[in-house]
DNA sequence: CCGGTATTAGAGAGGGCTCTCTAATACGAG
DNA sequence: CTCGTATTAGAGAGCCCTCTCTAATACCGG
C-alpha cells in the first residue's frame, strides 16, 4: 500500500558509522551521510527529524549493540571473578570484530551532541547506562565490594582499562595487536586483586600487594 | 617601531582552549575564537596561517605543557618504581589543576586536524611523543622489561590508566573526586607488579600469565 | 613631529551544511 | 486499473564559517 523504501534506517546508520569512524562526529553531516549511502537528502530527513536525531540514533544503536554483547558475556559466567576477566577480554574482542563501531564509541555521547537530543533519546541512553552499571554493581556486591570507590575500581578494571588499550591502538588508524586480549585480561585481574575482599575488609592500601613498598 | 599588539598568541590560544573544553574541537572555529577573545578575525589570521594552524598550535601548546611537567616528575625520582608511581599520580594531579586543558587533551591530535597540519607542526608533535616514549623506554629498561609488550604495559600503567580515570570523571562536565590520585597510584602499582622482573623472573601472582590459557 | 610598520578592524566573497518544500514515483489494496 | 500513500528526488533559502582584502590605527625611532 505504499512505495517500498530503497534506503532503510540501518543502511543510513551504517553509512553514518563509516563516516564517524573515518572523520569523527563532525564528519557525520546530513550531506555526507546522504552521499555515502547514495541517497537523496530528502530520504534522510524522512527518517530522522534532523541531524541531532541522526547522531543520537547512530550513537545509541552502536552503544546498545556493544552493551548487549557485554551484558551477555557477564551473564555467561557463574564465578564473579571469571565473569570480570571474560568481560575485560570481551571489550577487546568486540573491538577487534567491530573496528568502525569501536572508533565511534571511543568518542562520547557529548561529541554526538547529547545536549541537543530529544528527551526520548536521552532516556534511552540513560537506560542503557543504568543497565550496565546495575550489572557492575551487583558484580561488585558479589565480590564483597560495596562502597563507591570499589565499584569505581571494578569499572576501571572491566571497562576503562580495556578501552584504553583499545583506544591507544585504534587511534590514528592502527589495529589491535594479537596479544591485546591477554594483556587486558592480565591487567584486569591485577586490578581485581586490589579490590577489598568480601567480609568488610579495610581498603587494600596497607595490607594488600599495592603499597608494601611505602 | 610598530603598533603594540592587543591580542598576543597565548591570549588567543587561551580562548581556543576554553572553547575546545566546552564544545570540543569542532567548536574551535576562527569566528568563535575571535568572539571569545574579543578580537577581530583579522588579528587571528594575522597570527595563524589558518584554522589548521590554530588547531595545531593549541593542541601542541597544551600537550607540550603536559609533557614538560610529566617529564619533570619522571626525572625527579631515582627509584624507577617510585618514579612510575609518581608519574601516574601526576597525571591526575595535573588534570585536577588544569581541567580545561585536560578536556582538550582527552581528544587526540586527529580530532584537531592532524592530517592537515604543516610539516613543522607534525614534526613538533613527533618530537614531543618521542621524548616521552624515550623516557618510558628507559624506565622500562631500568625495570628490566625490554620487549614491546612490557613497554606497552608500562605505558598502560603510567599513562593510559590514569587518563582513563580522568576521562571517566571529566567527561560530561564532572570533576575529579578526592581519592582519584590514590586509586590511580594503587592501580598503577598493581600493573607495575605484572611486569616481568629483571632476570626473566616470572611474576608473583596466580601462578602464570593469562596468555597460557590460549 | 613625522614616516615606517605591525597590528587592529571589519566588510564581503565563496562554499558547505541544514532543513524545507514541492513534485515525481512505485507499490498494494480494492 | 485506479486510487492512496510512503517514499524518493532534488532544488533552493538561509545560515555560519573560512579566508581575503582594504583601510584605519597606534606606537617608535629619528
């Protein structure tokens, strides 16, 4: 009962991902996406309310894809420590498998114009974040680490540290070396060991392995 | 023997830093910098060959300021391990003291149009990098870690890990919590402990490296 | 006081980007 | 076959940005 679409949403977002990976968020202009996808600008504006909306969609689709896989990995392990190690590895593995989307994610929502997003897009982003941080919170609880600083360290070990390895290698057009997963898992494990063990243990400063040399 | 300048280079770059911190590299337009500094666009083009040159200058001035202080900290310690811990702390301390410049540095040279830089600017960037990586290389050598992967781990501990803590907190307009230095030093120390000790010693951990599992 | 010069000052051409608007088009239901 | 509709198609207004160009300006040595 209507003309069939030649350019669906995903196709256009794919083009946007390629542009973002190559030229950064600033390179994702309506004109550039249209050209990259071979579509007229009218088709773009037919699907997205404007540039903000397109930026929001491309960011959210990408980050949600990553978060889905990340949550799946976390859920696939019973032992908390093992789940953590697998999650850290997974960040690298996913990045290796999706280099363009990763380059996009190395920016932040702010670079994709979060300020100008609709309420709907904002809360979609919020939901995704809460989901992952919820998982990390409960993982921290399982590990007996309940205060803010401990959750922060867990996040550092399972998200930020892997991401910084990925960032260093992918920035300026490089690729991930073969040993990246191993380095990340190893380092994440070391960081997990700085967490206070369960049982209300005092902070790992003076007792643990970290500060013996002071 | 000439009209005295009302707007010197540093003043204009200061304005560019503020804009980059608030709006990202894309917000650093010649028009915006002129307005922010209260200068006419003519003055801008009088000092910078064009937008690329201004972006290069603002990036290089900022990164060199950071690198200077970083190198100074590394040189201030005799013990390699202590130097490493101090360096990691310093990344956080410097970021706390210079939040706007830090927000700028959380982007990369690529975001500041490195492709379009003059040869002079490129080699200035190259020189700065070589300087720091040279220091890190010799630090690694002192610690008895000579292969690429070991240097990579050292970089991770002394640069990337502190930066990722800074990034998480400064992104989206936050500030660094009081305990950030402590967390970073603690985690950096843990990572330093994963380095192979001099003499080919295996690391004192869970009995082997993660890589063995492959 | 005067000429030389570095700088300020800002108008305006040219280009790209966002977004709007109108017309053409292709399909499916009846 | 015809009508209704979702979509394609792209021209063009308006805006901002980069960069150029010309004129005015303020200091300084002599």
